[in-house]
C-alpha cells in the first residue's frame, strides 16, 4: 500500500514538473521585466532632474547627459539606450502663463528611454519567454523658473560700516556688503537666461542723509519734513526735496536707480566707502526707497526691498533715535508696500512685495528698533558673520528647482 502511494506521488510529481519549470521560467522573466522597468523609470527620473539643474538648452549636451545617466543605471542593456528628450517652456511671452493660470514661468522636461535586454531564461517557441525583451519609460519633471525681480538694496553707510565683523577682523562690513551684492548680481545673470524680462538692482545709501547724484554731482538730501513724522509720511513720495551740494563733508556714495547692467552697477559701487563721522538714520534710506519704488516706468513681478544696517539709529538736535518708530506708526512702511501692491508688472499682473531687514553684525532690539513694526519679526535677520548676508539674501530669491510629475 505504501509503495503504491509513493509511486502515485512520483507520477504526479513528474506530471507537474514541466508545469513547475514553466512557472519558474515565467516568474523569473516577469521579475526581470519588472526589475528592468523599475530601474529604467528611476534612471529617467534622475535624468530629468539632472537636465533641470544643468540644461544648456542645446540638444547634443542634453542628450549625452541623459544617455550617460541612463546607461549608468542600466549597464547590461544591448544595442545601447534609445533616448528622446522634449522641453516645453511656459512663460509670459507665449501666453501660456495667462492661459493656464500659472503663477510662475516653468520648463517641462520629458525624458523617454528604451532599452533592450537578454532574458535570463528563454525558450524560442514561447512568446513570453523570448531571448530578448524591451522596456521603456517616460518621466516629466517641471522646473519653475525664477520670476524676474527688482531688488532695492538700502545700505547703511555710517562710519561703523567701515569696521570689521567681530567674528572676522579681516573684513570690513561695507566690503562684505558690496561683495555680497556682486555675488547676487552674478546669480541674477544666471536667472536672466531663462526670461526675456531681466532682473534689476538698485542701490540706496544713507547715513545721516541720503545722497543723490545729479549730472555727476553728489547732493545731500534730508528726507524729513518739518522735523515732524506726520508731515514726513504725508510727503514721503515727493522726490523733489531740497538738495545740498555739501554738508560739511564730501560724500563717498550715492543712489543708483534700477538697472540690469550689473557690470556698470558693480563698477559704480566699488569705490563706495562708509563715511567717517557718518551716523545712522535709517529713515533717510527707507523714505528714499519709497520714492525710488514709486517712480519706475515699469516693474518686474517680484519687488524685494532689503535694508542693511549695523547699528541703532542716532538722534538729531530735534529728533529722537526712535523717530523711525514714529514714522512707521503713521504708515511709512505700510504705504510703501501698499503703493507697490497697487501697481502691475509689464504683463499686467499684480506685484508681490518682500520687505526685509538684515542686521550686519548687529542685534536689532525689538523694544527700541522701528524695523520690527515696519517689516515684522519674521522678516528680520541677524547676520553674525559675512557669509550670513549672502545666505539670507539668496534665500529671499530662491525658487523651487523642480519636482517630478509622475
């Protein structure tokens, strides 16, 4: 009886063995297909992100980069990798922005790849177990491009800005600010490659006065009206204030209006120095910023106002060092922002305004400093060392570098 059972089991096993072998071969093939497909999908995802970060807009370099990445992921392919790249740009000029109700221009990159492989197990007469098989994958990644910006650098030019950082005695604060502005313009050069609308920068300097250059001559300007906060705010957008050719000393800086000629801009600010005996009265720079921001014939979508100061405001014979608080209370900063928000960019879209303050090796006291009421606590940064200045500014400019659309 036992022997008959063993014999029956053996016969059953032998009958099932071909099916088991076939099932094993089939599952192995399925596993290989799934693995190859998953690796190729991952490879195209990485390739699209690489193109987002480095694309030159030229087909051959992009093709070589994408092919090298996919080849790295799929080294066991035969006959090479078949790559196809497609780039679609959506910006203001082609009407895509308004049509699709997008808030920012972007590039879509599509990488399609196809690879051929030798099967682990194959039987020539079975359709699903051929010696070779092909897999393909396609991935789209979107890179949101930086919006063109107008940046207004409102820079403290008081005597103390000519002193070094406490953490780095080899670098004067004003030199760090100027080198940081130069680095920012270099970044803007890269951003400008993606848009026909160029980002621009402006310089507004202040110490105890604001200084404007008219026909090659520097003039001092007092932006305060009647030594009164109410009158000053009421006339804050008036850019015809009285000019003085000299006020006891020569000026070593002046305002520069918005420009996308970064080379000339940096050349012009290069000799600027923090004036000996110059005190800090930040309201001179902020009020002047109101006039500069209001007087443009056209605007970029993003308006960024950055005040940089290394000390508390100084008092005058008639004004306390808290005069900025009085101005802010009467609407100084609120008026600057609302005035800009009431304008539109060159494409008819509303402006977005960012107003921030960077303390240059200086801790702003919330109880005394008027900037807390002006821009809000979350828009105030404390730069304890030179590198912090660049870090905070570039964070204000940063945009989403891309995301996968799977």
